[in-house]
């Protein structure tokens, strides 16, 4: 059986696929991934990957802002 790719690879792969045409299914996948984060470092890496992609595509800033709103609502809270 093939091993599941590391979370960072899955996040990057899905962020790279994100377009206006496929926003709903890809955003749903990204929400599922963020819900399964287990450490603050994993959340930081996840956020950085989304941010990095967003700043390289300013034309789609509204789409990434919408994605971030979805992710913020579902991301784990690691504050003590």
C-alpha cells in the first residue's frame, strides 16, 4: 500500500490546486486538513503555506481571504 503523503505535502498540493472554479471542494479538503492538526508548529506551517500562496497571487486575494475565514473557524485552538 502507498503511504499517505505528509500533511505539509497535502496542504501545499491542495493550495496549489485552488481556483475559483473548484473553490468549494478544495476548501472542504483544506478545512478537513486543518481540523486534524495536532501541534502549534503544524498550524504555523499550514498558515504559512496558505499565506505564501496568497501573496504570490494578489489578484485572488478575496478567494484566499474567504479560505482563511473558513480555516479560522475550524482550526484548533492551541492557546493555553
